[in-house]
C-alpha cells in the first residue's frame, strides 16, 4: 500500500485537471471524479454535419502563463497558434481598422494603432492615452475597484461612446464576458493592465489548432493517468463529508473525508472541489464556504457556426458588427473537407441566448456578409448554434466578495474553479491558476509532523510551470 496521501479531485474541467496534475506531481495519490463522460468541462467538442465543433471558441493571451503551463504539461503546447505580435482586424460599419502592436515597449506599443484607429472619432481618440495611463496606475489590490463598473470609471476618465463601444468593450466583452457597463472595474483593470498595458507581448492572442476536447480533455486525461491518477468519468459526486473533526492537525493514516458518488464512497486525506459556482454548494459540507458563489449569477455565451461552400476570408480572426462580435476561422481544426467554417462568437449574450436558432443564423449570416464581401456569392452548407447558459460567473461589481479562496475553512478541503478568488476574470487562465492554488492548499493540509504520510510534498518540485498565485 502506498503511504502517499490520497487526494480526491471533484470535477474534471481545467481547474480540476490542473489540481489533479499538480497533486500527482507533488507526490499524492489522486482520484479524479467527473460527472460527464469526458474531461474538459466547459471546453468540449462534438461532431455535427461532418465537422468537429467546439461548444464555443476559446482564445488565450500570451500572459496566460498558467494555462500555457498546463498545455505544456499535457503535451498540447505545440498544438496552439500564438500570434508573434498582436494583430486584430476590426470590420465594422463598412470600415476596416487594425489593432496591432509594434516594437516599442508597453504601453507605447499600441500608440500608433490607436492614433489611426478610425472607428473612434479623432476627438475621442486623443483621450484614449490618458485613460490608458490612468488604468495602468490603478492598484489592483484596492477593494474599492469592485464597487464600480468599468464603464463608470471610463466615463470618469473622459471616454466617449465610440471609444467604449469599439475599443474598450471589444476587449472587455471577450475577456470578462460582460460589457463595460456591467463589468466590475476590478476585472476591467486586471485585463487591461496584465494583457495590454504592462508588457508589450502580453496581449498576443492564441488559439487551438485542435478541437478543444482533444487539446484539453483527452490529453489531460492521458497526462493524469500517466502521472498515476485514477480518472473516473461518468461518476457524479453527491456529497463530500468529513469523517471526524477537520480543524486540527492531520493524523497519520486516518482519512479525513468521504466522497459519496452514485456508485459508492471514496475516502480521502484531502479533497479539491472544482465544481461550477452555481452548484458547488450542493456537495459541500456545512462550513466549507465563507463566500456565496451561487449569488454570482451566470453570464451566457453563444456561438453560431457557419459553414460556407467556399473560402470567404483569409483572416484567422476578426471583430465585426452586430451579432458578429468576434469571428474565427475554424476550418482546419474541424476537419472540413471543403469550403470555410467560421464561428461567430457572442459573449455577454443575455439578449440573444433565448432566441430561435434560425433567427440567430440569419443575423450571423448578414453580419458575416457585411464583414466579408467575398461571402456575397457563397452558399451556406450549414449553420448551427451552441449555447452555454452558465459560460462564466458574472464578474460585476460586488462579485469579489462572493469568490472563495482556495483554502476552505475546513482543513484538507480546497476549492477550485474559475469562479474562485484568483484575481483573474472567468477564464481558462483563472481556472488553471485556481486548480494549482487548491492543490497547494490540499497538499499542505496532508503534511504531518509525524511519520507515515509519505514524502515531503512540494508542487513546485513537479514539472508544472505555473506561476505562484497565493
Ligand atoms: C462558450 C465559451 C467560450 C469561452 N471562451 C473563453 C475564452 O475565449 N478564453 C478563456 O480563457 N475562457 C473562455 N471561457 C471560459 C472558460 O471555458 C472557463 O472559465 C473554464 O473552462 C472553467 O473551468 P472550470 O474547471 O473552472 O469549470 P468547468 O469547466 O465548469 O468544470 C467543472 C466540471 O465539474 C463537473 N461537475 C459538475 N458537477 C459535478 C458533480 N456533482 N460531480 C462531478 N463532477 C461534476 C462538470 O461536468 C465540469 O466538467 C469560455 C467559456 C465558454 C462556455
């Protein structure tokens, strides 16, 4: 029998997989329990009309170092595209504008692009730099940032409606999954400081060349199993319960928790619960949560998948008008044998999520036709809509208080998930960071002064290249 501590991870999204890998790399025995048939959580893929589709387009930035470390750990780092230099084409109102960084240090790297950014009138453009400089100086640790919307702050800093719509919201919606009018200043400031205003390369955009199910779920499972973890899919957890007092130091050889699933019970020295914010409370024992994640609420994302019978654009990604907030060319990853397969991605999609697929398809198509003149004569082979009602939590003012830290008040029980208190918006980066933070908390709680619980554990000794988050 191994004397290594046993950590049970509940939930196999990015947070749970990162936690499982970090625990296994740190020397623990790991069992990961996932309700669905596959790992990957909110990043998953399926087949439809001969194409492999993702439930929704996912992108990351160069500054997403923990997520990129995860890709590296599971052997997927070579299967993503990462721009050498940030470049985004914005096709709106019959105009073409480009956001491109040049070789100057941040924040000057975007200066030239912003000066010529034709979607914002000259008078408003002249005020962009002042707001950017003020945003770069905001103290991200100041709790007051979470009591104001990002748009309120932008208006206080003399940003006009065009600048908000065509620049600030272009990025805020895609990263926070809420418009600036609803997003917390804390989240807006985090995104712009970390992604655009501090390091000139930080905002380069990356995306997968593979279906997400393979990039994350399949590779993640293989890496976990290779690290010795037992991965049990199709096994939902109903309850995590302590087996005795969990406020004192650990006792060698006595498991502290039992995890109840539909198939039986699993005992654990420590548990990482990496479930979504809206249902995590259902499985936790009393006292495990000081925060109130259910009150965070959810922000939806929908994607309209359009398969043209021919190529209509050379751009790998672009931002557009109306429904087409962002458009991505997914032809290669889908395995399409002809034509071009584009995905229209709609974040903060409250007003669209309940609409009929035929109406969404029609609006997406008219937005694409306005963006890409070459699509005028193109036939449409298929359209399809994917909706995620609980894509992310709502990162609105007041949300910081509802996000729980990785270490729960109960010894040996840690929390993970993009919704936990990572300081990041609800992203893949936040999910991976949360998983590593929870693994650290769980492993620390399994250490004992006495003999019998295996080697001294240290996640940093493993091959993960995650940044410190605590
Ligand atoms: C359409 C869409 C587009 C997005 N775009 C981006 C993007 O471009 N960039 C970005 O960084 N982020 C993006 N996100 C957000 C990102 O996907 C999430 O923040 C991240 O994947 C969350 O990971 P997680 O592990 O915290 O949660 P989840 O992925 O929700 O994982 C939780 C897991 O727990 C499982 N589970 C639930 N209940 C139980 C139970 N009782 N027992 C066992 N298992 C259970 C679930 O099945 C799931 O696998 C997007 C999200 C969506 C939906």
